[in-house]
């Protein structure tokens, strides 16, 4: 689903276009060539970044060290045991990163309402390491009005960022006005393996919740049979309603499954009863003495 999308680049892409437009004023007749060059450059960078991002799916992410907004040390391994959503931003981004974070917060709240308040964790990591300090991340979170439990705004150093960005397939390039990068949120499973990439500023709600639903309700090998059955029921009965742009537990699906199981069981009972009747009849007929002529 996410692999077919065309995620946008930000900041530097617009700087390139501005320079090309300026060149047009100095070199008459160059509009077609400049337009073609801008399209080819943006397309190449976008396709390369997307291919790198998609290649990370299924990759085990190495442990890294971070600092929370209070300056306390956190490690990626601290979040193991349940799914984790990682969003990478830089705090000097004045529009795209704030808008992306606000939309992510909206979808995270929807996801928690159907999957459980402690079903998964979220971290927002600043990748402009000299400037995205713990204080800067704290201010950024406050400005976006994000006060959601189990969501940390983290800083890190260049070395740890390099390791994490490589494992997540996240490419970013400095530009005169910020960074070029994919607008990307990465979902890790409970073991720290990249499960899905989600792209866009205002991505569709199911793009994030569907993979989380699979990870949360997919169950664990250590779950009891009853727990696994309950998880499977919630997996199939938690459905997206496009009209309200939200998820709900659809009891009609469970009722339909239950009716189907009851009818199937009754049909099997009838087959077994008929088979036994025919078997008893044939056996009785075989045991009767032959009539004398």
C-alpha cells in the first residue's frame, strides 16, 4: 500500500525550483530545459529515497541512545515488547514537520481508542542533531500541543542518528533552507524489526492503524489459547468506517461468524447422524440370515 505512494520532499526541493526560476529571468528561452531539469532532479531524489525506505522493511533495527526532553538517557531497546512508531523531524521546520506531527497525534489518539491505551509507543526524534536539543524538542512538543502518554520527543547525537537512519532507510540532505527528506513514519514490531513505512503529511488513517492492528491483535506465541482467540476476534471485527473516518468494533461481523459456526456445526452433526444411521442399517442387513428358496 505505502510502496506505491509518491511521498513529497520538502524544503530543498523548493530552493532548487527558486534558483531555476531566477535563471529563467537571465536566460530567455530556457523555460522548457529548466522545467525538465527540475522534474528529473526531484524525481531522482524522491525515487532513490523511497527505494531506500522500502528496502528497510524486514530489517532488524540496532539499539541506539537518545535523550528525552528532560535530558534523561533513553535507549531504543527500552521500547521493546510492543509496536513502536518512529517519526523523524527537525525543529526549525516551520510548516511541514509541525503539520505532520499534529496529524500523527490525531491518528495516534484514534488508534489508542480501538487498540488500547498502552498498545504501542511513539517517539518523535529530531535529526538536526546540533539544533534539536532536549529543550528544543520539549518546545516543539508543546507548540504542537502533544501531551499523549507513551509518546516521547527525543534528541540524539550524530553517531547514533547515522545508525538509526541507516536501519530505518531514512535519507535526508541539508539544503540552504533546511533539509530534503521523505515525510516518513516507521512502524517497528515488538522485536524492533521494521514492519511498515507510512508516508505523507496527512496520510489516510488506515495507513497507520491497519499495520498496528495486525501487530497488536496478531497475538504473541506466549499468549494462552483463549487470549489468541480474543485477539483474532478483535483483529477481524475492528473495522474502518470511511463515513466517520474512524475505527469501531463491528459486532455484526462477530455475530455473522458465530452464526456461521453454529450452522456449520449443525450441518456436520446431520451428516454424522445420517452416516451412523446408514452404517447401522447396512450392518443389520448384512447380519440377517439369507431367505431359503
